[in-house]
C-alpha cells in the first residue's frame, strides 16, 4: 500500500512540476530581451564566444523539444525558441549550447551518458515486456524478472547520470548569459528561474525511476520467501 502512495505522490508531483515549467516558460516568453536577439542568434553567439566550430543549429517541431545531439553535433531548438526573442528563448538556447560546450571540453558526465544511450535505447523497447512477463512468471521463472530488473536499473542509472549533465549545462548557460550581457540585472533571475524548473523535471524523473526499481526489487525478493 505504501509503495502505491509513493507512486501516486510522484505522479502528482511530476504533474505539478510539468505544469509549473510550462507556466514559467509561457510567462517568460512574453518578456523580450533588451538586445532583441533570437534564440538562434543567442546560440550562435555562445558557440562563437566559446570557440566552438562545427556545431549546426536547427529548428524542430513541438514545444520544449529542444536538445543537443552529440552524435552529429547539432543544437535542435523548438520553433518558438529558435525564432523567439524572449528571456525563455535565450535561456533554453544557451542551455542547449551548454551541452555543446560540455562536449567540446570532454565533460565526463556527458561522456558517460552518451555511452549509455545505445544501451538504454535498446532496453527501453523491451524492458516493460520483460518485467510484465517476469511478474506473471515470478514463481516459476524468477530469472526473467531479475533480468528485467537489471535492464530497468540501467534506465534508472541513466536518469541519475543525466542530472549533473543538465545542471552543469544550465550553470554554464546562466554564467555566459550574464557575462555576455544577454541578460540584465533585472531579468537574469527570470532565466535562472526557468532553467531551475526545467532541472526539477529531471530530478522527479530520476527519483520516480528509482522508486519503480525498488518496487520491482520488492516483488522479486518477496517471491523468494
């Protein structure tokens, strides 16, 4: 019963953080930058200022779909961020450039995460089916559930490795935004607030994954008694 209370609590907390994040970005997307730069222009300047070449900047569909791909060295900004000239656009664009800076400087945590991507991409396709079959057959074939737990543990590990990567990218972004004069004394805290709530989503996801992993472990150990 207690584990379900935890799950429900995480679901509610995740929804609150997600709604707050969208609210923050919508609010700050209405506040223009003093210099009128677009998200694309902010990204281009941050790359130049950090001496990074060979990274392309493109636009993708969706909202809050922004990401950096270390495989092909592309910064993919949602259309709202790519074309936007607001505090939120600058914050997101700089954050994604933060990942490019990490890549250029061989940031260890980004390297760890990149190595896990192929493994997690494979396990994510099968882990839920293996866990379901393992729970159904836990009395007769417990090894199947154990295999599912090991695979799910990899996704949990990936979630926790993602935390320092995202936090560090935001730290780099905020420092550069201030030093480069993109944000001012009046609006820098807004950019900081937006990225703070974005980081909370990763924290909730990691803790939720850990709680789920512990739940599966409890099922497995309970079946062994």
